């Protein structure tokens, strides 16, 4: 078994890890998965999905004021994620020797460029914004949002307060044109769910970001 997958993931931020691996995990756990059987020495699809979900939960809960113990626990979760996803990447790369299209199908064609690519370039490559939310002390109803790697053209933000799995609950909030902006007028004391997508020239829109959430102060 190789270790290429783990090394590639280690060069990414937590948000980039999740964004890069989402297409792979989604395809692995779908009926359209092009791999009929995965050898027992490699991680199986349900385990990959569980690892992705767990790390997503841990990442979204991260806060600058977290205690040292929580940071250590999060680091351990990161190691487990890299090991699980790294093994899956290695398996797909090995399988691609017989079917060269597999890396593209699993969304892994961009990983080969990771070593020589900065976080900003990686975000451009994926065309998926990476949102980071932060409450502003003593400012009720206001949340600061930062887009890792900046904004190309513009970004539109959608927000939901109720069940985010129900598409009807999402409403367009506003469009922004820089990498850091304030979201005012939110409902204090409620958890807000947010997602964004780049808006390019001629109105073309990119894919949605991963959903993030925050308790509005």
C-alpha cells in the first residue's frame, strides 16, 4: 500500500480536506460507484463516509478559544481522517492503472497539483468557496464571514435558520466582492446555516460551498 494519498491530504487545510474528498465519498456511497468491490485491506465506502462526517462535525465546531485538550482531540481526528481518506485515494490511484478515468470520476484529478499549489490556488482550482464564520463580540445579530483564498468576481451568500436539508428554507442573503465581509441583521440567539457560491462573468455561478453554521450572538 502506498502513502501518496495521506501525504497529499497533509498539505491541505481542514476545509480543503473536506472539499477535496467530498466528491470521492459521495461517489463511493452511491449506486453509480464505478468500483464493484473494494479489497478488505482498504477502507470501505460506509467507513469513508463516517470518517468524512465526523471530521466535518469536528471542523465546524472549531473555535479559537478551544482548550488545549480539544485541540489535541481535533488533531487526532485529523490524523484518522488523513489515514482513512489517504488509503482510499491510494486504492483509487492503484485501480486507475487499469481504468485511467477513475481519478477524474472520483474528483481526484486535482490532487496531483496540490504540492505546488497554495491555498489560494487550490480554492481557485476547485472553484468552491471555503467559508469561515466568526461571531463579533458585543455585536448582537452580526457575524463576520471570511472566504479563504479571497473572492474572484463575487460571491453570493444564502442563509437558512430551519432544517438546512430542506431546500425551501434557504434564502438569498446578499452578494459580496471581497474576501471578508459582515453579515448584519441576523436573528440573535438562533443557529444560522450558510453557504455560498462564486458568481463569474456573464452571471455564471460555481458550485455551492460546504454548509457552515454558527450560533448568532
